[in-house]
């Protein structure tokens, strides 16, 4: 008997990622979901039968540890979704540059997340790496310069990875879905 396929979602919450996880569970996947807040992720995960993990999307080490834990407990994921968002709003001239840098660590987290996923998918020549974006991925708005920077970066990453990994059997997609 073959094992159920594994999916991993980072940036799990009550919106897009919750519904994506629920659909995967209903279709026979073992779904690992991760976010920074243990209580919230455990409560939401239990309501749909997903497996909760704690990880910080802005931390390279946290993301690497997440993949190691999921590998050990469930197996390597075949489908992954990077769904975190870091929003810094305000007048451009008054935004603290350190807040902008911290916010954009989430985009770097997207790179690490995709890299860890691809390393597991390449030997099998199959898998899917998904990123959620927002309208800010293609159009900047006033008082959202930092948010647009991160979202543009993830869209560019997804486009590059699609061209590099598609010939290797790995599907990469970036979805523009405005959340709440």
C-alpha cells in the first residue's frame, strides 16, 4: 500500500491557506500547516484534520527546520504553498528602513521555502510549488511600497523557478489572490 501524498503550507491562517488545506485533506493528502502562533495553528489545523507545526517565514533556520520536521514525521512534501505576508504601510518618507528590511525577510523566506521543497522534489521529478501573491505583485499602491517590494519579489522568484524547474517535472505557480 502506498502512503498518502504530503502537502505543506507555510503562512497558515483562517483564509486562503485554510481552504486550500481543507481541499487537500478532502482529496487524501496528509497536510502539514505552519505559522508562528502555536495556539492558532493548532486550533485551525484540528478543525480540518491537518497536522500543525510552528515556523517563522522570515527565518531561514526556522524554514529549514520545518522541512526537516515534516520529513521526519510525515515524509517529503509533494505540494507546497508559501502563503505568508508581511505588511508595512505608511508614507514612504516616514517608514523605518529596518521595518522594511524585516518585512522583506518574508520574501527571502519564500526563496528558502521553495529551495527546500525543490531539493525534495527533484529526485522524484515531480511536485508543485505555489506562492500566493496579491494585486501588489503587479501594481504598487500609495502607502504600500514595502508590501509591493515583497510581493513583486515573490512573483519574480516564481517566474524564474517555473522556467528552471518545469523541465524537471516540478510545477511552479504564483496566484494573485487578495486576502483580507
